[in-house]
């Protein structure tokens, strides 16, 4: 896995997942949706991901080890993905039920997770408030330059 990152991301997670991510219990972040929104086709092995619990400061930094993506999903596919990944995703039934209509899925295996005690080293563009649960630094910089 390359040490130099291709891209930098911010991933917003429910606060209850930060501890399991930090201790290596939750190894994979799952993002499922009805469209191709980030991180689908936006994240690759070697990328840096900052992990931010909802309404809290950035808590950790990780390197993307592996990315698995799926498209054209139906309910049976979602059930199969739950069987394959849930021991590493740690999603409850409510999570998977909420994703039953997803057409796209991205499963991101995290590596080298480090606790962060200071946001000074997080790129400022990633810290701007947004409704997006996944942010890609290069896209944010393009938006800023266009404005």
C-alpha cells in the first residue's frame, strides 16, 4: 500500500462507531445509496481519511487499505453484502433495513488508524460545515476556486 495519498477525505460517522474504529473492531466503513455519490468512485487504496463523529471534532485519521464497490444492487444483493461484510461493518438491522433500496455500495477497509487530539492538521476545507457525510478535498478546493 502506498504511503503517499492520492486524495484526502472526511468521513462523518455516528459517534458510537469511533471507539470500534479506533480499537480495530470496526474494520470496514460501508456507504450505500441510490446514486453514485462520494465515496463511490472517489476513494482508493492509499487515500487519507479523517474520521469525524457527527457534531464533534475530528477524532481520527486512517489510510484506505482496500475499496470494494458494487452497483445495480437489489434487495437480495444487499442481504448478501450484509452476510459478507457485517462482521467488519458492525451495522445493526436498522442500518441494513435503511439501505435495502440502495443501488450502489462502497466498502472501505481502513488501516493505520490513529487517534487525533487536534484538528490543526486537518485541511481547513474539510472542516467547513456541510450536510455531506463524505467530503473529498480536491472537490472542495475546486468549488472554492470556482466561487
